[in-house]
């Protein structure tokens, strides 16, 4: 099959990572995949990482040139011309603006393609215009929580959990070198949080919890890493300084070496107030880290039965601090946790994710194929 995966860009973020991993796996399975980015190329480190990943696996990538704030009419016209020329069997879009552009293109092309869109979050705002443009697609939700809390009108709906390349998060490697580069003592307990610096990730509660935790256990050498960028970063750094945490908290910005950073850490922390199917949590679970997770449906759906997971209310820094105390006082080895979690994590592999999407594509495309056409 010829399949296009349409996204905003190839910056950091769960939906972008899913586009890359899914495209690479589908190509490995014998299909012809194009990645189409509606935005212009930025040249960022994340974009270069993903482009290299795709290129090594034979996946082409096109940028349509939309600038931030542009309503996207010109870009939609470019997408229409592209799908008209390439005659895709499936165009799979990700996030509201690409969903809308793909929906408009579907209505205008001569050879109708199957339009699949994935809902990546339990709170993914869509204006009435964007929702109307995207209507008529076949809808996939990344989690049951997303289907319950963020319903999108479509011809059909199903849930396909996100998947990761679990081999990237296997046995620890390069731990001492990574810690040396970050100035972290080898015997310190390192807690890591990964995500955009925005309201959704609730890092204010995390910082407040760290301040409470350090008051309780001043003699314990625990360090904290925050990986990610965003509009809240400067304010959060200032909040951390005012609370006297400058010596134990590092804000690392966007990173392309998350597997190495997880390998160099002892505990993972997520204080999000909502998610979709958070890839960072799946990565931490696969890396064998004990996890402190906010008690939201999206985390429970992944990790309720997972060994080594502690849940705390996202609006309670005190409860998060208590969880930090409990987990860092007696951390479980990564080897033990990886082995115990293996049966639970199998459903969240990119192999299972890609196989599920492929079955859906084939089911939807089959009625369009002539009797002489073979689905690969």
C-alpha cells in the first residue's frame, strides 16, 4: 500500500515520535510510506534526528512550508496537489490542523483515499471549522481515556495504543559517562521528568513537591532532571531558584538522548494533569525505572498493574513528596523491573502498534480495490 503520514512537523513530542516510529515500521513491513509535514523545516536537533531515522529506513519526508500563525490555505492546496499526484491508498493525519487539511483534500481529489486520523490526547481542542473539515474520517484513539474524554465525529472509531521501540530502552549503558557530562555524582539518586514546559505537565506541583521532599530528607543526595522546553521554562527555573533548589535541580531543555538520560536515572516522575498515551511513561517503564505518576486515567490505563509504580494526586505536592520519599529510600533495580514488566509492556511495542494500524488500513482500503489487486 501507499500511505502518507501527515503531521505538523518533526519536533519533539509524542505524536511526532509516533509518526516516525510507525512510518519506519510500516516501511519495514513492505509498504511505501511518505511523511508529510505541513509546517516548514526548522533545522532543529529533533528534526535532524527524526529525518536521519527515517532516511536510514527508506522513508521520504516532505515539508509543505506553513509558518506559525498562517491559517494554512496555501498549505492545504499543496497537500491537495500532493495526494492527487501520489494517489495514496491511505492518508493518516495527526493533530487537528493536519486532520482538517487532509479532510479537505479527501473531498476534492478525484481518487478518494481512506482518511485515518489519530486522536493523541484527552484534551485536543478543535474549532468547529477544523472539526467540520476533518469529519468523515475513520478515527483512532491512542487510549480508552482519549476515546471517553475527547470524542471526535467519524465514520468509525477504534483504540490502538501508542507503541515505542522498546529495544532503545534496554539494559543500562553509558550511565557513568552521561552522569559525568551532567555533573552528577555516581552515587546520587537521580529523578527524571520529561515533557514540554506547559500547564498540562504540571511541573509547578513537581517543583513544590521537590522542595517539600528536600526539607524532609536533607541528608539524602537526590538530584532532579527536567527535560523539555516551552513557554513555562523560564518561570519554572525562577520558581526553582526561589525555593532554593538550584543545586539539585537541572533544566536540560529539549534533548535527543532521552534513552541515555533514562539509563542514567533511578526514578521517573510524571505530574501531568492529562495525557493521551504518554510515550515518555512507556519509555521509563521499558527502561526499568520506578515511576511516580499522577493519578489520572491515562496513567492508570498503562501502569495500574505494573510493578514499581506509585500514584499520587496531581494537585497534591505533599503526596508527590511522600511518594518521592518512599521510592528513593528503597529503589528497585532496573533489571528486576524490566523483567517483571515485560508481559505488560508487550502490547505497547511499535510492532504491535504498526500491526494494528495495518489491519485497520487493509480493512478500510479493501472495498476500494479491484478483484485483481493484492494487498501487501
